[in-house]
């Protein structure tokens, strides 16, 4: 069976290059073009590589960057993976969808549109059906977005617990890696030996996105979840991996052992469908007192294609009516490019591609 031709938008950025990493030798998709702004047109990928832990094949590194043009992309590719900056993504992604391209976006521009899925396949796979209402696009074009990188790591275990016990209240404090700010990220003199207790718009995104993703799908659209949600976000001197401390309350109070069992046994759609980029275990629970940690757990997930795609949870405990955990997820893989690739795999498995 021929592979689906795909475009990578924003190929000079960190998320774009994670897309290239995940799409090289993908069993279902094949890179048909790398696109960025006119400033990078004609450059080889090797000349603009920014992510240091990626090892690509020589023929991939020799690929030329092309200037983004919706008609040119549509003529060659059925799917586009977008790592474009938010201010560019809104119009560019709409133009591509209108040209018949299925766009899987890491940008925030379309996330809160009523007819656009804000999708994490482990959390709300049924929301994929929202694309049936995207009547403004034609010829099979549509837009699917993945969540903010800090929201993704939180949403997966919260979904498992919400289904089992019913969430009433979630309070999260995040310790977010500098790669989440893109390249070149936070200036070194601002972050080395420091904690910056403010990331513009991050707390608001987390609170709004969680309610949409954990909301109920109806014939009229998504009815947002109603649990209370509070977020505090900080940037810390870690390269990759968003660590989060979560305090939550549930309608039916489980024991610590029940919470651990629920998280470990969680087998959502990507695992049951055996999607290529899905880790064999969506949530990994560590029992050590000092885990999870970025150095130890940021690349959790098996098989090799799913490295960095699992969410690691640890320090499960209780304090009165509240339960508490720590978690970590890879922000540019699980919360970025990997999330979009998994969304596309789910779309293909459901007949949308």
C-alpha cells in the first residue's frame, strides 16, 4: 500500500524538526515536502537543524526547504503537519484546508473553534467527528489541533481518573522546560540558576483547554466539562520535559492503590488500535520516592517509535479529601509533534484520510 504524502510546515523550528524525526520511515506517512518562510527557501535541512538529539538519515538532511504555498502543498500532499508560529498558522492552515489538505496543527490558532477537534487520542478520540462540521473547507480538507504542551501531560491521567471517579477540582503547578519556548528559547542569563514564575497565556490555555477536551460530545458539539481548574505555570532550567504537581478532588474518593491501579490499567483508543506512535502503556506509574524526573523519565515509552510519548506519574498520595501526584511528559514529543502525528494516525484509522 502506498504511503500518504505529507508536508512539514515550519521545518526550521523545533516542532517542525520533531515532525521530521517522527515521520522518517513512518509506516503510513512519507514526507513529500519541507516548508518554511522565504528566508529559508533553498536551504538544506542540515543547515537549519536546531534540535540536538535527533539523528536523521543523510537523504533527509539533504532535503531542500521550500517556501510555504498552499496550492503547491495541496498539489503534492494529502496531509500537512503544522509547526508554524501561531500568528502565521491561522491563515496558512485555513488556506491549506480550503485547498483539500488535512492539517494537523500544533499551533493554538484554531484550538477553540467549535468545529475543530482539540484532540488527544487517549483523552477524547470521539471529538475527531467535529471535522464533519467544517463546512468552510472543501475537497476533503480539515483542521485538527493538538493541545498545549503543558495541558497534554495533565489531560491523559486526569481522563483516566475522571472516567473512573469523576473530577471535581484540579489544581496544577507546572515546571516547564525551556524548549517549550521554541528556539532559541529563554535567554541563558534569565533562566540559568533561576525559576521564572510566568509564561504568557499558559495558565489560561490550560484551564480552557482541559474543559474542552474532557467535555462531552453531543450532536450539537462539545459540552465543556464543569470541574473547577486552577493552573500556575513556571519556566525552569530544564531542556526537555514539563514536570507538573497536581492536587485534585474526585466525586468518589479512591484509595492510593486504586488510583495507581486505574492509571496503570488505562488502555485508551491508541493502544487498542495499535497506532504506530502510541506507547504500549499510555501512563507509567513510578513507585520510587523521587520520581518522575526529567533526566530519568522524559523519554518514557516503548517501542522505539513511541519514545517520549508516555506520561509518567509518581508520588501518588492523599491529604484529607485531596489526592496528589507528580507527572512528567516530553513537551516537544508527547505535547508537540508526537501528539499531532498520533492525531493523524487516529484519523487514518477512522477513515478520514
